[in-house]
C-alpha cells in the first residue's frame, strides 16, 4: 500500500486509499506550504525536473514544494537548453538524470512519454503531463480542492466542461472522481467529447457519466464546475480548432442559473472560457486550487521518497 518508490504515471497507478493518504498528508502540510512552519523532511534529496513543454503552475509548485520540504532540485526548464536538441533520446536523458536525482518529474508533449521514462528509470517517475494523456498530480490537487471547497467528493455532481478530448487534466480527474463515487457530467462540443477509452474505463467501473454539449442545460444541477481550456496546441488541423474556439464561456449571466454554493475550478491557464468578472464571485476557487498544488505535491514527494515531518 505504501507509495514509497512508486511511479505515478496515470491516476490509475494509485488506489483510492493512496489518493486519500496524499490528501490527508496535504492537509497537514498546508502551514508548511505557506511558510508558516518549516521542515527539513527532504534535506539531502534532489528532484530532477524535466519539462519538455511549457508549464507555469506545475513546474513552480513542484519546485516550491521540494524547497519547502528542505530539498533541492535540478531541472531542464526549456527543451532547447538540453541535449535533446542534439538528438538525445528520452530514454538516454532519463538514464542520465537518475544519476543526478532521487526522483524524476517529467512533462512531455507525447502521450506515453512518462510510461517510457518509468521503464528506463530505477528512480520513481512522476508524470507532470504527457501530451493529451494524463496529468495525475493535477488530479490529486483537484480532488483535494473539491474535498475542501465542496465539503465532500462522493455524491457531488461534478460537471467537467471544455476540451475533454485533448485535455489530460479531464481524463485523470474523471477516473479519480469515478473511484470516489462522484456523479459525472461531461459537457463539450461533440468534436471534443471525452475519448472512448476513458468512457470505457468508467463504464467498466460501473459509472455512467451524462453527456451534454450545452452548459446551460446542466448548470443549475452542478455542485462543482470544472472548466478547461481548448488545447489548441494539440489540434492536428488549425481549421478544426477554429470550429470549436469560443464555443463555451462561463460568465455572471450563466451563474444566475447556478446553485449559490457552486464551486468553480479551472486547472489554468485560461484563455476566454471564464470571464474575468467571475473572479470576484464567491464561486471562483481556481486561484485557491493553484495554491493547493504546493501542499499536495509536498505530500506526494514525501510519500514517494519516504520522509517524515
Ligand atoms: C494544464 C495542463 O498542462 O494540462 N495546466 C496545468 O498543468 N495546470 C491545463 C492546460 O494546459 O490547459
């Protein structure tokens, strides 16, 4: 059951109990994440951050988490600054970095890259997003945020809206919510609905999500609204992107129809899918959600590397 030494490539690599373990420890780590208390739990440990795709929150919150735990990190923050531009393979890069670090955090534009890295690394590999695949650490902080802000996960109607086809945060989150007994509603233009693979995965676990294309049809029933960005960079054809660009938007007019205590989340970055006016409502929790990346990633690092407070 212990997470020590484990790879975290897909959210399915974790059991429900292990996800709960991360959330429980994250809760205890909040004062450390804020810098109100200090710890040397990860003193002497080094994390190797390999970011081959742009990242703000994921990279900075992993770094902040490791530093708050008294550890250090080495990193490739831009693919152009590494030997990858000379043609080095991911397998070789990983075999090198495992000699420089105790765990590897990888973000990569290709689906399956983290699984490949885990195959070549004897050190734990944490997937920080692989193409349109999975983003399990985002899911851990999303689950933590739902638990904190909505008071529970089981029984809550979580509406996931946006680019469910290419959005890796949506894929991981849907599977984890299924494990915890949330009700699932997926809203997307038909071209961007949830992939068959994720729907089959849910179905085999006995979960039947409701599928819609218009947010107006479901907003009044939502307990949590999880908004995602259209993943423009993953569209093979720009004209396909233009067909769906701007096809949904959350603004105050839409929220008139919503429950008073609706929790609105977004993994960020947003483009135009949430109007800035929504930031000033009680419902907006996406900046709190972004902060939660620090205690949750601290918890995961401690459990994977085996540290104590
Ligand atoms: C997401 C990602 O990279 O998948 N961002 C993040 O990690 N918070 C979402 C996105 O890019 O739209």
